[in-house]
C-alpha cells in the first residue's frame, strides 16, 4: 500500500508540473507574447496538453487507482478525494480521441490571438469561424460522454457541481421579474453621481495604487505579482506563485481599482489554500462559482462599501489628488452609480448579472441549435437592449468584448452570477460573527481575510460548493438574499 501511495503521489506531482508549465505558457500568451509568437506558443500548449491527457488516462494511473481503491479504509481523506476528482477527469477525457484533444488545445490557444485581432478591428466575422469550431468541439466532447442530461446542463455541472439549466433559468427569471423593472425605475431618476469622479490618472499612478490596494486587502505580493493584460484575469502556478492582471485607462482610474480588487479576491483565495493541499489535486477553489464569490465579495461588498473608503480615502487622496476635494458620500455614490453600460467588467453592481444573463441565454441558444454563430452580433445587441436598454455601436463593445469563448470557457459566465449570490449569503453569515462595517472602517481587512481563509479558502477543492455553503451559511444556494440586497442598497442610494 505504501508503494502504491508513493507511486500515486509521484504521478500527481508529474501532472501538476505539466499543468504548471501550461499555466506559465498561458500567462505568457496573454500578457507579453508578440503576435508573431502565437503559433509556436499554441503548438507548445497543444503538446503539453496532450502529455497531460496521456498521463491522466494512462494504464499506469488506472492500475494505481484500482490498487488504492482495494484498501480505501487505509488511505487518508485527501488521497480519497483526489481519487474521486481524478476518476471524474478520466471519465471526461478517455472518451475524447487524443488527436482531437490536442487539436482543441491548440485551437483555443490560437483563438485568443484571432479574438484580439478581431476585437481590435471591430470585426466579428474574423472570429466567427474559430468560435464555430470551439462550440462544435465542446458539443462533440459532451456527446462522447453519452449522458442523460442536455449538453448545456452537463457543461454547467462540470463548472459547478449540481448546477443545471432549470436552476439557472429560475434564477434569471427572478432577475427579469425583480431587477429589470427596478433598473428602469432607477434610470428615471437620472442622477449623475459619477461626474464627481471624472478625472485622469497616469498608468504609473494607477499601477502604484493598485499594488497598495492589494497589500491593503491582504494579497501577499511576495507570493504573487500584478501585471497588465487586455482582459483582467488570475492565474495560479501554485499557492506561492499567484499571478494577477489588471488594465489601465487614464480617463477611468477607478476601472483599474475595481479590476485589481476583483482579481485580488481570487488571489487571496488561492494563497489561502491549506499547506497540506499544496501538492495535491485539491489545491484549487471549490468551484468556479465559489471562486467568483470571493472576487465579487472583495470587489463589491468590500470595495464598493462606504466603510471601506472611510478607511482608504486618505490613502487614495495621495495617489489621486482629484479626490482630495470630494467627501466620503460623493465617492460612495460615485462608485455605486447605476448606469447601464455596454461593457461587463465596467458594469455597476446592480446591472452586472444582467450582462451574465445575456451571455447565458446566448450560450444556451447556440448549444441547443436555436442560434447560429454568424447571427451573434445581432442577437447580442437585441438582448442588451431588452435587459439593459443600451445597444453597442460595434463588435468591440458588443459580442467581442470578452476573452472567455476564445479560451474555450463555454459555460463559465454563469459562475459570475452564482458568485454574486454566494457572496451575499457569505456576508450574512460573517455579520453574525463580526461587525463587518466596523472592521472595514478601521482598515482591519486582515480579520475578514482570516475569516474567509478559515471558513472557505483553506478547504480548497476538498469541499463541494454545496458543502461550503451549508457549513458557512447553514443553507444551500438561495438567490433571494441577493435580490433583496440589491434592492435595499440601491433604494437607499437613490432615495
């Protein structure tokens, strides 16, 4: 048994090494690879992905798992959980022909470069053929598994255990019923709180302040870095090498503030995984939704609160001198102004999940055959007008604004909305144990970080999303808290 456990650990170590190399290549691809280098990097990613595939589905791995399962009662819980995850991964991979897996890995690596060019040129037609291939591969890979559930529900469940189309339809129906008309009410007020925040700040000023904010909220820059990319993201090599990106607009200095806080939430989660899970398959977030709950918690519940800026405003005034003439109330209302926008990552807290609803309905429509890829710009614009009352003038600010589909992340977008819901439930539980407002006012962000580390982060993937929510809040996912929170917050802001 000891020999089998040692063999298993060595296999997992090799798999994690390959995955770490893939992560570094992905980081390079999205932050600094010149356009001329996309082809080679894509091929490298394809080769390493195939190597990971071959290792995961090898007879040696299967035989070792079989041997370990003969004496499960003698194995520690961490290895048991790893076996469960590995078996799930094997079931998904083994039905995919190796050459198709490699082709798909190369395709999604190459697609990011195609997306960037199409986005720069405001031309969806340049990206459409590649996107067609990506969706086609995803449909085919799910069909290979021959499951009873529909294709999109299977994809959703892969990202968020237990999630399906029926549950998400119910949630988004609630947004249509409660938030869409509430948004129209607020729009009638036509208050321009954010005019007070109209000033410019250089990229260098924003970089310095972004790093200061990361330290302030608890991200360890000794075990992480902050860089720049076209689309902000977080990438983890391991818990001691967590890489964040943000982006800077001189005319919109608060854009980098909130994208930095958002990615900082992801990074704090990754850095908070328990040390004993570091070299295992469990050294990751419980799910995409739980991961997004942490980034949304930091970005919105912390970063957009009056109390947070009460503790941070003096620091901000040193970096953004234009803030020195503003009151706390002006800053608070300015960063929480409701303005239906075209760009998801710039969306206010009230309208954000409506942006996700647009993407959810499009993904569902493509996978069901209701929509065709070539029609997406038109469908996108119609849904944006229906739910948010705005229409993009071009593809760049419309259907081409997100990198996710080019990466093959079909089904990921709903995780953002689920993260919003989870975050409010988590806040309610936290408030029962500490004075959250007082902690924020005093700048004691470490207390919040410790609470989240203890209740969520340290468990990594060892607990499912449902287990996390039950242990932290005492109940399963409940969207009612989120809708109530939004209506209460914005009723107060807009009198």
